[in-house]
C-alpha cells in the first residue's frame, strides 16, 4: 500500500489506481467529509483496481458504506469506469456534468454508434481498414471496464461544490474532454485539475466525430484561463501533485506551438493524409498498440483542424476519396508563452 497511497494535508488521500496501459495509474482522491468520504475519479473497472480499493478501505478502517459520494472530473474510462461499481457497493451518489454523462452514454450506451462514427472519420483520413479493425476491437473492450454504469446527478461549471469543509469552484475545462471540470479552492489555493493540466506528460487533445471542430483552440483558451488562477498545489489525474501550476501551463502552450509549426513545416514539403502524418509524428510502431494509436490519430486531426481553420493549411479529397492536407503558409503564429 505504501506505493499506491499518499496521505496529503487536510486529510486528503491520493490513491494511485493501476491502469493496464502506458499511463500506469490514474489518481483518485479520498476526501474526508463530516460523515464518510467523497471519492474523486475512482479509476478503471479492472479486477486489479477493485482489489486495490478493498485494500485501501481495509487500510483506512472503512466499509464501502463510508463512501458517500463519487465526483468525476470527466468521463474518460480511466476516471469514470469504476463509478457504477462503487455506487453498487456503497450506495454513493455519483456526480458529473451532463455533457460528460451524455458523452459516456454515447460511447457505451446500448445503441452506441460511436465505433462506426470513428471508423468513418479515420478511414476518410487515410487509415487502413485492418488498422481501424484493431482500434474498434480495443474500443469494444472498454464496455466491460465501465460497467455497471452509474445513476448520475449533475453538477455544472460556474457552480460550487463542497469538498471537505470548504466550497470549491467548478471550472469548465474543454478540449481534452468536453464536459470536464476542474475544482478550485481559493483560500487553500488548491486546484483539482483532472487531465487538463498534467506534470511531465501532455494531455491528449482529440478530434471526435460530431464534436467541436477545433478542440485544440478550446484547450488552449482553457489553459490561458486556468493560468490566471493563484494555485500553490495542483492535484492532477496522472502523475503526482505539483506546485508550479502556471509554469506547467506555459510548457504545455509551448509544446503545442512547436507541434503546430512542425506539422505546418512537414506539410510544406509534401501533402499528406492525417494518418501518414500521424505515423511520422508518433511512429509506425503504434500500429501494434491500437489504444495509443487512437489517441495519436485523434490528436493529429485536432492539430490539423486547428491549422486549417487558421488558414495555415487546407485539405482536399484525393482520387481515392480520402482527405489530404497541404500547407498554404510554411509557419503558423506562435502561441504566446507569457
């Protein structure tokens, strides 16, 4: 337990819930309340994660019934997956934004068409069918990892929520996951930032079928807004809590500026499909890892959409019926780091 549980100040506990992919773990946070605990982002619904939670409760001297509430920063399965299981075991209420919940149902509801929508998007941008088949199989595997799905109550950005003995602001955090929220406590200067700001790794920003056209622009605007908050301690969804919240935001802004300029430069040399550019950026070896390839492909598309809307590149259909991107300008405006 020593490696997976970290006792923070104010009675908060960071629990590193294991993940069966490269991120290694997702952070859950146990928050002491006047009666029982609130659990933020319980993790993915694997047997390993369930066993861990049994051990955490035993270590804390708690029963499942002591978990009174589950609060979700966003709907991605590594955060949302165990919510229904925890609710089933404890009777806890589950809270998330309506947009997050709608998206979760779009992905894993009984009549979900999301895999078909994603297939159409990726193949229109040059992904071979056999590669897409592996991604579809990977997506299907998540259904069991988010089941049972919870009965949800809604909270919304702009509202406040009590966590522990303090009131926290709910901040809209689009781009990585529409409907995501960060929680900010101004007196403590703490920010629960989910996956919107992560130390050491860059949050994925994905183009999703039938979602906003420019998720990267929304993400960058969100970073600029978050940079204005006075934060002394940030509690992320992955890796460990950290202090330099504003400095990390500047690094993320600079990362995307470099990525945009590099992509514009590559497209100035020759037109390419999103899939071919994705493999040049992230490596063809990702064909062996459909989970990571899905993130890489959607992130490539997000950057291409952003460049196209900026007038840096444009797209056209080839004779084979797939989209190809070409540069109109060689460089794109730098995103200010300050």
